[in-house]
């Protein structure tokens, strides 16, 4: 207890009254003693929660979980209980020095008390003394030092959990690009975030097109001190900086020595963050009518009294000129302002007022914020998807130079390259301005700096996130197709090409190595089916090496999902981009989602996914799902959590992987899961199984309701009938009114014998029968339904267990374009199945929902429209095993989604030796725990060493935990394939390669491949003398070592009509480096 209070509650009708209190006291009370009747764990509060057993038998507390939990049993005794360690059978005793220990075999124990301490906590006591932690050891202490414990469920032992790994079994290659980053300028992820510019609205282009509250002076304020005055005004006229940067600051100043006047910028968040001793680059385009006007540039506190750094620039002449200087911060602060001041009289014109930290990521001058980029880098991302998201495909399809200078345009990559002062700004779908300072060149450069492959997404002339009508004009579409081809040339073309020359001029003559391109984002419109082939066919014709990504809409299932997948197959897309934001329960239930996917069609890019929360429970569910991603890496090539960044003061979407303000950043539990998997992905999937008790999900149970969404409708003749007995559970023809109903939204009344919801502006206008429906299952729910107006159709609810957990048939949803079953759990919805059914106005339908077990059948006018069966299972352990070919490690990932620890045997079969010592990365915590700016490390992975590994061992997986075990093996190549030996084809005995005569020069045959001499390599580079030849999973010969060449040959050594690709794989990563544009 931290506080108490006295409250007086007023009457609900507003009648006032007087409450009088007299004597108030808080008195200490002895908590009752507790004697648990089953085995238990003690968990301490604080940073060291785990009870551990030292070598000398004493008990203590540690932050790191022990290899074996100390499980206790309590036996009632006079004055308390005797506690016994279940593993050894020894009892707890108090030594003469006050330490709590395990007594010797057969020795008596000390009677201890588990006393209720309030709030679900316990004190451990001996008589009147308490047990506390002193230097990590549990011993008797005074009450002020008493440790507080909770009771926890001990590990499940002998519950049927077994993990088996077949180290010699057939493997599946893991995509080199499996885990990456989805980056979108949402939550101010660019300006005010990753883009290191510290000045907000630097070009004075903010307008109401971006946000209704914006003006050209947003984030700017006039400064006049000591009698100086300034009259800033944002204008556009023939004096503009350039045609793309049309607004500038017209700034008459009347200053004097000691009386400066000008403007200052407040930055983002609380202000401009400074670090003492750090350098900051200032620049401005300026002109003056006064010949020469000296400007003082200051970093100052909000009051303007404290100066944290300053420099001066002399503005000369009335022509636009770029001026720059460097400031060194004299203080560390989060709320500085940038002031530009004159101590003379002049009329200044300013534009592109900029301040960058010198220390950006990789030292780029127009670069990105170092700490945020380092968090990206720490994830070891193998691809970077950009620039979105809805940012890519909303707005008109006009260029900025078109008549009217449109400020709400669809993203065009060409507007984001070239000098930053010549890039036109644009509105952002998420409600603010995009400066385009972080443009396509910077994205490509960032991907390169991260060691990631770039993955841009471009519009195909359809607004997937709403907006103007799709583009259908053939000439206009041809222009967008050509822009896409030009983008590929910008990324990969030689410097002698038109757009390769632009890239080279920007400082990067080498190609960026573009291998993927996404066409569209979440378009569920017919025009997408028309436009996509124009782009796809052009790319295939001009650049067959580029892998093309289509998309499947906005949900994980449904009519559009199915149609878009069929369309992608028809179009021979390389990948399909799936997006879904579902409940944690959905992710737990769908870890096997991709087991049944077609291996012959397009592969999968899971471009956006998240479980709608940043708690550890959300991260745990996502980790369970990710075991399925890795297990199915023969069909899943790419996966990225979304969104990645969120500025805490500008949030449009949550959850997010990384949260930041203008000073600090932290990773959510979800971020740490992504990093754990990406850093331990492995090269091939090794066969493994988990044997465990599994239970099918419960039958559909719960009540019914009626609702509409932005629609008025009339219902009648409602009836619910038991499928088992034929009994009518509920019926109403509204002949006697609607007393049996409880409306909670909309406007409901009985009109002419129908139950009418009249509002067309309410979302989820729900009404529920006022009867007990909690035990309903296996029933048929039917009614007459008639749409009378509005945008959509009917919402027929069933299986409702609470207002936030239910299913409904969304009949005529999404603007009356389709219908679907949607399941909502704890407020998070997912689409299960759908159809193209729509609803006519003023037509009466007979709607019927049949619920049997886990199957739902939906009928319209007695015609079956949709049938869906929930086939998910509930399980405790989720697991996958990969092998790191460089180290030989077997990487075992296990997610324990249950609320009790599980002790499981692990068996590794095959011709392999496993080291006793294994590296462990583990994350666990309270399911509701969440990292915050004030507590950024509440849920983070910990690393430790496990010394009991081998081909047969037992491991305790903590409750609600994510565990990665790196099991060292005796070789860095596949077991059973000694160095230099050709691997046996799958399911066949080893075969001898046929003899092939050496080819004549220029003739066909086997290319000659020689191992590099020790200490030499390509171009004279040193090669690890320990490098050795081994064979990869696809019959390729690989030279492995700390930094070597991989020479990939076709199985059997025959190359016909192709080429041998040489790839360099650096020791620190999994991606291709230095061979941009080559396809493997």
C-alpha cells in the first residue's frame, strides 16, 4: 500500500450532499500465515527475483534464472511450516550465522513462516525475524530489509513434453534475407526521428495541406531583445529559392548592438537536444538588402538567457547564397532553441535553415540519427523496406510542378533525390509534413550502411489507403511505369546511364544492388488488377533479375486476400506481401499457418505484422509465430515487424518496435524478440519435433447480438434454436416492443413491427438480448434483415463472451464491397473467411448463422455463403531448429507460452557430437510487463551459459519465456559430410560424380576450381589458413573461414548454359557484399 483516500460519491441524479469524516487511522495488522498445499516456487520482487542454490548449500537471490528452479513443498508444523527442496529431499534450515541453507541429508529443518504481506506478496519469517537478501544471500534480517515474495507454479515435469532433433535429416535452406526492417514515415519516424535534421519546418513549407493546425511559421517564433524587433512573414513570390521550394521567410529586422532581433526554432518534442562537447552543422540560404548583414547563430535555452553554443555568418548581397558554420555545444540539454539574430537593420530572406549533429550514423552530412540507426543495425536486418506503407500510395498522381503545385501527392521517388533544397515537400498520410530530406538516395545509402538489401515499394496508380480515384489514363500510367524502370536504373545502372549518372553525381557511382521491388501496398480495388500487369510486364522485360512483390491486401484472410493471391499466381509474381495486425491469441493459434502453403507458387513476404500491443505477452505470441516463419523458410523469404519507429510525442500508430524522443530511445519487448531471432537465424532448418499435450480450441460459445456500421437497418423474427435439442433459446418478433433488448449504440426502436436501427453515422450500433446467454453453444441464429440506408450492411454477432470478445458476420462490409467472418478477442479483430456478397437496400433477407462445435456456416436466403472451421490448437511449446553452417551450431529456439515452467528432455539424433556447454539467450517476464522510457530494460534478453547439454539432456524452459540455445557441434559442415566430400542426394546413397574431360578453351565442360593457397585470396587479400572446403545444402562447394570466398557450383559439378557465381560472405553478417546486382 502506498496511499489511502477518503471519497464521497454524489448521487447519480446530481443531488448534492455533505459528507463528514472524523477519526481516521491506519494500524498495522499481522498477516495470516500461509501453508501451500502443492509444490511451489518463491519469486522475489525487484531486480533479483530468482531463488538460487549456491555450491555451499546456501540460498540466495539472483537476477539470472538458475539452470534448475528451487521447487519447495511445505509441511505444516507448530508455529509455521517446514520447507523441503523437492529435488534433493533436503529441508531448509537457518544456520547460526542467520543464512538460509539446505540442511544435510536427514538433518531436521527450521520451522519457517510464510506470512501474508498484502498485495499478493509474502514475507518469509523465522519466529519474529524476517528473511532478507544481504549481498545476494538469504539470511535473517530486520523488518526493513525483509524480502517480499510471490508464489509461482513450479515447472511441469513428466507432462509429456519432449523435443527431438534429427541432425542428419533433410534440411531446408533459410532465406539469406529472412528478417529485415519495415520502415515507414509514421509517428514522425523521418522528420523529427531517424532523419537527423534538428530544425522543424526548415523550409517554411508547412501548410494546412499537411495539418489543419499548420502555418508557414509552425515551430518558429519572432525574437526581439533589448528593444530590437523582428516581423517574420512566410511568403511566396518570384524571389523564391527555386520552383520546388516556393515559400521562404521574409524577415525585416530592426536591431542594434545589444538589441538583437530575428527568429528562433523550437525543434521537435521538448526542443533541440544537445550533448556537451558535440559539434553541430548549421546552414542557411539567405540574402539581405543591406549589403552585408552579420548573423549570430545561437543555441540557447527556452528563456534565451543561457547560450549553449554560437557562431556567426555574414550574409552578403541580395542573391540566394548558402552559408554554413559549426557550433559546439557547451551543455547537455533536451530543450534548446536555435536562434538566428541580427544586431542591425535589414530586410533578410531566409530559407532551408538547418542544424545537423556532426556525429550522424556513418558520418553522413545529410544523414540519420546515430542512436536510432544503431538500434536498426543491432537487429542485423537483411533487408530494408521503404518508404512505406500508406505513405507510398495516397494522394493525387500529379507531380509538384503540375498546375496548382499540389501538396497532397502520391509519393514519387524522383521528387526525393537531388539537392535537398530542390526537393518539394509533401503532406504525409499520417497528418504532418514530409520534407523529403530523407529520400530515396538516403534510403539506399542507409540500407548499404546497415548491410541490408534495399526493398522499395512503389505505387501502381491505386490508392491502397484511401484518397483520390485510381489512375486509369494510359499515358499517365505509362509515365509511372517509366518512373519505376528509372528507379531500377537509379539503383543499379552504370554511371553512364541517365539515372545512374544522377546517383553518381550524388556521390555513389557504384550500384546499390537492388534485387527486390514491391508493386503497390494493400490495394483492394479492381484497378490494382488492371494496373499491376503494366508494371510487372515492363520490369520483367527490362530487368528479369529483379524479384517482383505483389500484395494480398490488409488482412490475413478473406475474399480479397484469396483473390489477390490467385492474381499473384496468375501474374507469376515472385513474392506476395502479406499484412496482418491481429491479437496475440491469433498469433499463438496460427504458428502453423504456412505449413500448408503451396511450395510451387509465389513465395511469401510478411511485410507487416504485429499483435497489437507492446507487452511481453505480445512479444511472446509473436515469437511463437516466428518459429513457424523459420520452419517454413522454404516458402517465406522475407518477414518484418511493423511499424518500426515511434516518436513518443507524435504517435499515430501503436504498437511499435522502437520508441524514442529527442534524446533517448528504447526497444520494446517486440523489438528484442525480432533481434533475438535475426541474430540467431541459422542457414538451414533442421528437422525437429516437439511431443506435448495439445488441446483443440474450445467450441464456439457465447451469446448473440444485432448491429450495423454506418448503416440503418430493420430486423425482425429473430430466433435462436439449440441444434442439440431443438429447443428455442430465444425469439422475438417485436410485436410487443423491444423490452427484451439492451441497445448500447445507435438509435433503436420498434417501427411497424420491426426492430429498427436508424443512425447512419454510428460504428457498431449494437443491441443485445437481455437474457443470460453465457452457456450457449451449438445453435442456429436467424432473423429477417433489411438495409434501409447508409454505407454498409448488417453485423450479425454470435459467440459473444464479452463486449470485446465475439464473432460477427460482417455482411456487406467495407463500403458494401464484400462480406466476412471477423473474430474479435480482447478488442483485436481478425478476418477468418469471406465472400464477395453485398447487400441491396430495401430488400429483406433471411440471415442464418449455424454454430456447431468449432464450425460456422452462414446462409443468406437459405443459400450457404461461407463455411469456416477453426482448426487451431492450443499448445505449450513452440520450437524450431536451424544450423549455423559457419560454426556448426544447432540453434534451438523454444517459446514456452504456458504460465508454468516446463522441464523437457531434448534428444539429438544423428552422427553428431554436441558440446556440454551451450550459449543461452533468454527473455521472460510478467505477461503485462512493458518497456518504457523511464524503465527501458524491464523486459530484455539475458545471456548465460548452460553446462548440461549433449545429445541427450533435460532443460527447464521458464514459464512465459523465449529461449535460444546454441548447441555447439563437432563440425562446421553438415554432419555426415566430411570436408571436401560430395553430399549424398536426399534419400539416396552417396554417388560418385562422373568423370568429365577438362574443357578446351572456350568449350563446354567443368570449370576448373582451385582452392586458394593459404594466406592468399582474390586480389591478394589474406585468407584464413583454416579455411576448408565443404558442401552446402544445394550441392554447392563452399570455402569457409573467417572471411573467405564461397565458390558455388551446381550439384555434380556440371555447368551448362549458365555461370558460376562467386559470393563473398563477411564474417559478421549473412548478406551479399560487394557484388551488387547479382542474383544467386
